[in-house]
C-alpha cells in the first residue's frame, strides 16, 4: 500500500496510463448513442487485456465480465460507468480540449469510464482476490436519452445477472479525497415536458381582435409555481422550471398565433411525481381555457427515475469508504440533490448504491472546482487512483473470498 489514502501501489502505478485514456476520450466527445470513440477505446483495451466483452448493447454500450479464480460463492455484481458527452461549447482552458465544436465531456463521464477501465485491468490481473463474477457496464446515453432503460430493455440483467449494482459520480462540490452517499433517494426523478398554446394571431395595434398566446403563457408560467408553493407539502422537495418560452415572428407589430414552452419537473416521491404530472397537464388546459385559448402539455416518455440507494448496499459502501478515506472524509448522509441520473433505472431493477466522489481542489481557480455541465469544467485526473481503488474494494467486499 502507498500512503495516499490507502491506495495500493499497483493501482497508483497505472495512474498516468488511465489518465491518458481519459484525456483521449475528452478530446473526442460524442453524445447519446453515438459514443463510438469511447466504446472503441474501451473494447480495444479490454480485448488487449483478454477480458471477455459483449458490444452493441443499447447501440454503443459494452458489458465486460470478469470471474474470480473461484466462483463457488454464486454471487455476481455490476459496476457501471457512463460514456456520453454533452452539447456544450467547451472553454479552451486545458491541453486536451474537445476537438468537436459544440460537444464536450462536461460531466466527467470520460473519467468515470477511465476509472472503470482501470478497475477492469486490476481485477483481471488479481482474480484470486474475489469469489464470484463482476460485470463492468459501460453505458451510453445517460444525459437525457435513457441509456440505462435501453440496456435493461435489451436484457442487461437477464444476460448478465447481478445481485446488486453500483455507480459513482465525480462531484466538484466535495473536496478531493472525500466520498459521500446516503440511504434512500440521493438524486431526483426528472421529467421533461413540452407545452403548445394555440391562440389567435393579429395586429399588435388591435390586441382586442386577437387572442395573445404570450399572455396565456406568462400566466401559465406563474400559475405552475403555485403547484410548488400551494399544492405540494413544503417539506417535500419539488422543482418546476420553465426553461424555454418561444413565441413571435420577429416582427414588433405582430401578435403570434401560438407559443411553445418547455421545462422540467424534479421530484423524489413517486406518488408526488405522478400527481404533479397530472396537475401540470390540467393547469395547462385550464389556464388556456380561462383566456379562450387551447393548450396541450406532453411529457416525454421515460424520464429519469429517482436514484434510490438500498439500505444494505449503502451501509456496505459507507464501510468501504470509511476504510478507504477515513471517517472524517466519509459522509454517509449527504444532502440529496435535485439533479437526476439514469442509474436510477438500474436501482429500480436491482439493489445497489450510488456515491459522490469529491474532486474539488483548494485552489478556487482550479478547473476541477467548476460544476458539471459548465464550459469550464474538467474531470480531475488526481482522483483516478482513488476511484479505481474504491471499485476494487467494492468487488472484494461484495464478492468476499
């Protein structure tokens, strides 16, 4: 073992190699179901290390399987990393900036994939350290396109049985060297909706002869917030945000015929989620009718399930974290966030635990302190050995010899 957070020397020794894979993926970002660069890199390395894998699960997804020297425990687990990037124009503040304008690894999925590759290499070379089977799940399309759902629909857990499944995410709001998790919901459900309002266009100088959809839309935006403040329990987390409002022809003297709004609903409680979807649709219709207009709200299929950690697996991961980084650097009851993660779909199918791995540096100007989904963000390569070590300890603990 080295003295760096109890990370074993053989894992520390692969740091630069794995970081190079991460930077290569960062330079070549691709979004949902198009992640051929990352998928090919993963397949190339796994093949070179003689690790069995299956490709084209959910288009670009990969599942690799490593069996321990002994498998008579009959146990199997899954470790998951996401591979997709975001539609963001990256700030040129790093040597490995994106080569594809308008796309960047702005959430650190390049780092997640690299760390799971590192864990694959170590586990394959040290099969005597665990008794059972580990499936390494390289998932596409996490960012809003249901990659986890698609993998499950294509038989992920039927083809690769897992007693439990585990995920992690770098977190710039936590200091490097810290690990956080919580039992129950750690991230919210996220649902996307589109609203179309049909009014009556006309001349801006004669609004009484038109039915202005912009007026309807502005009233609706305000009315929807009463669902948060006057319908939901104030102790129950809920967010309704209208993020797009599009109307008009560009002319200053034309009242448009229609307006289009879109937004997101964030909840933790499944019952509240269902109720709010129904109420948003009702309020859309009723508000428009109040003005003699028509409106329809359509929620996109699927959405993100809440990310809900199961009790036993959370307690197990907290134990792993404490042994790795110490009690003082482990938060087993972290405050949940309203962001969403489609690993929640896997946790609906299997028990498991999702953790946050801190990456923030003391220097406030560090790129690693920028929040995910921003043009300045960069995954912190310094946490790669810690992430690999965490994965290895999860396997060794869940598949004890």
